[in-house]
């Protein structure tokens, strides 16, 4: 999108008019169209099948939002404030509220969900830091749980478990483990000895989004997604529930994971909490696990993908895509229709959240310095929001740095090496031309 055009936007009405102009381009998926340049070929059928106010509008709005200078300035200010703030108990509280909203939204769609939580006895929380999800469960149900989180001395930055969770220690022991190492069968603690013989009634797989966005290569996050799912399917009980955080862009690996979930559970829903409205992921709530003849095949496939990613990261495999995800290289019509139905409400919810924030930023410009300062970290409203955001993310307002912006970053060789690893991993995994994946990508 032309930066000069975006720079002229002064009201949200200007943004809406530009979105309408872009979406009225027919056909929109043509060579040179700025949306096409940001889609993998695999995504095109999902874009075409989506309602105009869902994925198409979201992608255009995100691009207009991403390149506006005022948004850059706002996020740079918030990022500086967030980096200076140590982790605190408020990190736990925002995730406790988030899980409460997940329960409310899921129950509204499927009333049986809350009663299923009431019947559950044991849960596993993969990536339990800072502890908000577990706190809600321990406060509102009679369940006992078990948490897995990265050791504090790991080279992969994340969010620490808060001390407030220690009061539940008898009901919720926390083990310092790497989820990917567990998936490889290389645990360093005795947590496996405490896994129920019949499996867990509820498994939360939220480890991936808790990693600091700018410090971890995309290939590492994808591997972690598959590792979480492997651990969950191996340890969930029949009829159990899985809550998995997952990106909403219909990449081949996202669709692959959803296909496994759809074939393993009685129902799946994509839930988008208000607290994380602008982020590019949703919580996939999967209920009524079915132990079918496909389970061994799913387990074998998950292990093969993890092994492939391990080898590719070490430079031993040159194949640019993940193995055997879709035989034809493109999704069939049934898969496209299911993915669009699943994610459309979440796409719309993210779009609305970004739209509201864009309007806020533009209103600050038009109102002058006094109004703009009311949106800065010194404002009581924004300060409260900043306090709710876990440290270990690279910006504020619950964004999880989903736009991958050029805010201030450490100017050192180690940081540049990590950036290069991320971009190289993205290009190798999805065969995207260098020009598409340069810079900060989401």
C-alpha cells in the first residue's frame, strides 16, 4: 500500500473509503495487487471464499494500520514503557480474565461446555506462565492440575510464572520443562509419573503465544505448535477437552492442525477474547475427544513434522515446505468451507478491534497534543492497560507484536542473528519469495 496515501488519512472514514476501494478491485487476486503479495498461494482459496467483511477486510485494514506513522509512534511509546516494566501479578490477572471470557463465549455457543468443566477432575497446562488460566480453573472448579513452563535460564525468552500461583501448589505443581523436548521423549523431570492413567480431562496448550515475538524464529513457534498438539493427543482422555491457541491466517500448517483437531473431537470453535482482540491468534476450543482409528496416523504425522522441522532448522533438509500436508498442494473445497466457517467470527472480531484502535489513534492526531497525550502511558486508562500486559512481549495494549513493527530494538549482533533466523525459517518453510518475507512479518 502506498505510504503517501496512508499518510493522508486523518479520520477513520478515510480508512473505510480506502478499504472499499481496494476490495472493489476486480479481480482482487491479480499480479501486483498488494494483498496478493502478502498471501501464500495456499491462502488464495480461503480469501476468495471468505465474506468480504472477514478475511479480505481484515488483511486490507491491517496493512493500512501497519504503515501509518501515527500508529508507529504510538506503539513505539508503548513498547518503551512496556520494556521498562518488570513482570507483575497483573500479568496473571489479565490472563485469568481472558480465560473467564473464553469460558463465557464458548458456553454461549455450546451450553454444555461449562458443565463439562464442572465434571472434569484433572487438567494439564502447557505453557502455564504467568498462571492466569490455571488460576481461574483452580478458583472456579474442583480440578487438580499440572503446569509445564520453560526454565527461567532458557535461551528462549518468555513470561515467568507469578508467585501468586504458589498458593495453589498442592493442587497445581509446576514443572520446568521444554515442551519440544517432552515431545521428543526427553523430559528432565518426573512429571510423567504424575500423569493420570486415564489421561487428562482438560488440556490447555498455550505455550506458543507466550514466547517473546521478536526473539524467536517462526520455525521454532511452528514446531512448538505441533509439539503441543502431540503431547495433548497422547495424554487426553476420551471425551476430554483441548484449548489450543492458534494463528488465524490459513497457512498450510494452520489448516493441517485444524484438520487433525476436526477429525479428533466432536466439536471445535475458534474463540477470540476481547482482551486479545487485535492479536492474530484465536483459542481453538475442542470438545469431546474421540479415540478413533485415525489416532495412530495423527500421532505419526505430528512426529514426522516435528522431526522435519528439527532437521530443517539444523540445515539438513532443503525442502521448503512441511512434509505431506496436502497431496495436491491446494486445499479441497470442503476444507476451505470449514476453515472459513471456523475463523470468520474471529476474523471479524480482530478486524473490529483494530478498527477501534485505528480510530483512537487518528482521533488523537486531530485533537492536537493535549488529546494525544491522553493516550500516552502516563494516562490512567492506558497505564492500567499497560500494567495488564505480560512483560516478554515487545509492545503493549495486548498486541503481542502481531504487526511485527519497527519499534526500537537492540542494535547488536545477537539480535540481528535472531532476526535473520526468523526470516530465513519463514522463507524455507513456505517457499515465499524473499521480497515478501523481508522485514517484520506476521
